[in-house]
């Protein structure tokens, strides 16, 4: 070996090592002596003595045994390159690897991670719907209306849609929505309108806003079809579904995001699993809104089946199979539900044929 | 793959009286690192990502412990548990911040649709703070010759500076990048210490600009001709590394790098190659899974695919999800091996350190910093080693 003066020999090797005292960065070539403690000396002068039971392994480069000691300064290090000496020391220090987590540490990490994952999933599946249900009634109406205004502005920008209000059409629309609103038991705070967009859709925003897109009107063949859709959206308002959905959605995204952390590209995964969870919740809300719509239509003495037919016309046949990722129930099932409980019309039509014509052309410029 | 193992592993010679520039060496085996990240990816899979704190720690421990400067290896003394705690504390702080962000955004949107988007700027500032504090954590866990590095300075002042420079970057379309980096590095290095040696940064923005201005001109072309993008990025990274390393000083210790422009380009192409290969494997797997699921349903093959039914089949979704997870983890292994380990080795191979005698007898100083910054960095997804 390259050590200059091998004075004190240990049982094996010449006892040469490198010592850093953890107080300065001075590199000391030292000799080791294994008595009842590990004695470190430089040129015959004792520098330190470490108890074998306090010695711990520190990270070192390949081929070097690097040691630390619990009772020495935290960063004091001893570096042994001599293999025989290293092996000798390893056999003397029983607690050397107490700091390295080892297999048991990894098992603990895996176990607790799985426990955390299970509890997060449980909260997402069972806790959040409950929380959303309980929390929704506590959210002040004013706050919800504020949210609605925000969503309103965004929707109008996104679809580049204007509110259609040619006079005759607006009059017919108000008549229709008022009849439904009263049958639904909602007060006058409900705002509604027709938006000029070719997307065949209708939606409810938090805080009592219901919008019908012109595209859906174009596909409708009679007032009952549209009335059912509006009743469905009012059902969402009545149940405050968008508020509940917001709480549920926000909570789910947050918790699932916690889970997957930084696995690169996991955002797709987060999105995917969130969709699965929240859409099952949303399907339930949709079914409830459908039930509500059927109820309202019957109270008005009008059939619910036309709405189901309109839905099917818009979406087309959706086929069988479990649609666990769709937010709405299958149109076929919705039609079936609506026809099953169908009664023939007992009340007067909701709109006269002139009014219906006016409503259909609500988005055309004033004639 | 070539097994990098320069210089030959011999015990360091006793220092001569006037030491020449000391090359920096890396003693780790590529195989060991590969095993480390492979096992880590497996555990990340099993723990749904929670293992990341320990994996990151193990990666750093491997890289630090095998990096020899002046014959002595560095050591990383951070632990996974610290990162976990940092993450949890950051979470506790970030949650109310997110809620506040949501409420303020709501008010802003109330006035004007999409007015809340500029609030993202707030998170940029926060991210810069996280970067500074995370660096501080890493530096205080870095030990060499029994003495730790440490760092002072304020994360918020740094974040403010970085954000103002960020604004200038937008205004000048990135042209001020060299001066931005120089200014920020000066701040970071001025507040970095090794024992009682104070750090400083001597790199000048102008030098960086002189070496890299042509890359700035080529970048718009790369947006249209994507195959040249890895060349540009690789050259940019090499120039940046060389400029950055050559500016680092600790007292009288000077670092110098001779990294050439083309030295890193190969690594990026290897990663791209692997991504293509893994992507192909993943698509074949998806195809096989679809065929398997289709053969188990009653409906005929063509009908199954035509009716869009396969988009909704649960077994197929589960198979696709698991496959995707494995694909993402395999990509992580590739990226870690090439862009962490190999890049590290290649960059280290270009480095010379002179004036090491100034670090021969440095008094230990400085305290440990907590891992809060690392937690923020994890929570906000801002980069870091």
C-alpha cells in the first residue's frame, strides 16, 4: 500500500485510512488500531476513538468503506480502502447498517403507501359524495350565483354565443319556461334564455341559470320535447347539482392528484381515473333530473316520452355495453325510462302552433 | 453501452505540493444505477408514486457518493423521510393558497371572463421560491471532506428577481436569457458557501450570448422542422453547462469545463429512440389487448370495433391503464439513465478544478435547511434534480 509509515498494524492490513474530523476539511492520513475501541491516530498522535457499537456506514464511492460515528461530530468520516481492513471492521461493528433502511424499511414504505392509497380511494368513492351532499346546502346562494355569473361569461365567450331575443320568440319562450318553472316549484330567481349556437345542447349553471342552445331547438319537433329538456335542467337547479358536482369534482381531482404525484405523464392517468369516478356520480344526477322532468311533465299533464325521442335523435343510437365513462345515461335507457312512465296528454298544449313557430325562429333576426 | 469508469479506480495519490488542475471523476457503475432506477420504478408502481421521495434520495446518494473531486468523494446526507415531511408541510400550506387562489379567481372572472388567467403568474413566483429553497436543501445535504455546503439568502428576493427577469424574457422573446441566468446564478452562488469559503459566480451574460445567439435564431425554424430540435436543444444545454460550470468559484477554487457543443446531442437522440421503441411496444400491447377483449365478447370482430363499443369496455380500459402506467415508468427509467446519470457523467468528464489547495483546510460552518422547498417544488411540479 502507499501509506508512508505503517507503524501500528492491525490484525489485518497496515491500518491506513483517511480521516476527516468533521470540523475542518483537512484530509488526514491516519492509522487505525482495533483495540476495545477503534483508535484513530495521525503520526502517533491520537485523534479519536470510536466505540464499535456507535459506528455507522455512510455512502461512499465504489471500493471505499466510509464510516461515521454517532458520538463524533456528525460529519466526521473515516475512509478505508483496504479490503481486508474493511472486512475486519464490518465484522466488528454489529450496528453498522442500522441507518440503512433495508428490506424492512421498504416494506414499511410500501405498506403505508398502499394504506394511504386505499384510504384516498375510499374517500373518493364514499366520502366525497357524502361531503358534497352535506356541504352543498351550506353554500350560500349568493356565492353560487357568483359562480354562475363566472361560468355564464365563460360559456358565452367559449361558444361565441349571443342571447337570442326576437320579440315573438322570447314571448313564447317565457310562456313555456314559466309554466314549467311553476310546475317545478321554483321561484322567479331562475334566469333562462336561448343562445345562438348550433350545438344541440342545454345546460344549467350554478345559481339558477338555464340555457338552451338554438341547435337543440332546430332538432325539436314539438314543444313537449323542449319542455322536457327544460324541466330536466330545472331539476339540476332544484337539486343544486352543479354545486355538488363542483365540490365532488374538485375534491376528486385533488385527491387523485395527491396519489399519483410525479410519475411523468401521469396527468393523463389522473384525468382518466377522475373521469371514471365523477362520471358515475354525474350519471346518477342525470337520472334523478330525468325523474324530476318526468314528474314535472306529468304535473303539467303532458307526456315525457317526446323528450326521450329528442335525446335519441340528437345522440343517435349509443349501443349496448357498460358506459362507465360517459357522463349521461344511455339515450336508449333514458327514452325507455321516459316511455315506461308515460301517460297520454291530459292537459292543454304548452304552446300554440304559432308560438311554437315563433320559438323555433327565436334566433333569426327580427322580422 | 460503454461502461464509463474513468479514471481507473486506484487510490488517490498523495497531493503534490503544487497541485495541477484536478480532474473530477465518477466511479459509479452504469449497471448499478440502472438497477437502482429499475427497482425504484417498480416500487413507484406498487406504491402508486409515493416511493418517489426515496427513489429521488437514492439517485442523489448514488450520484453524489460516486463523484470524486480531488480524489475525495462527495456524500448526500438527505433522506427520503425529509422529503416526505417537506411534501406534507408544503401541502398544508398550498391547500389554503389554492382555495384563496380559487376565490380571488372567482372575483376576477366576475369582472371579466378569463381574467383569472394572469393569476397563474402568482404560481410562477411561488415556483421560483420553491426552486431556490429546494436548491438550499440539496446544497446543505452535500458533504465533501467532512464539511457541508450551505446557503443563505432569501427565497422570496430570489423569486422576485426571477419573476422580473421572466417578464423581461417575455418582452424580448427570450433574448435576455444569458443575462437573466448570469444575474440569478450570481445571486445563488454569492449566497452559497463551502464551510467558510464563500461562493461566487464569474460567468458573464455576454459570454453566454456570444456562444449561443445563433441557437436563438434557429429556434423558430426548429418549430417547423422538428428533427433539428434535439440538435439545437443539445447544443444549447452543452453551452449552458459549460458556461455555468466555468463560472463557479468557491474562494480560490475555480471550476472549468471543456464540454463541446455536440457532446450531449447523442444522449437526447438515444432518449428519443427509446421513446419511439417504447411507444411501439405500447401500441402493439394495446392492439393485442383489444383483440383479446374482442375475442371474449360475443359480437364479431368488426362489429366490436365499428360500434365504438370497445371505447367503453371495462377490461380493455383497465388493461390500457395498466399498460400506460408501465409505459410511463419505463420512460422514466430511460430518462433517468440517460438524462440524469449519463449526462452527469459526461458533464463531469469535462470538468477541471484548480486551486483546490484553498479547500484543503476549510472550517465547517452553516446549518441544515428543511425540505419545505422540495415539497413546494414537488407540489407545483417545478423541476429539480
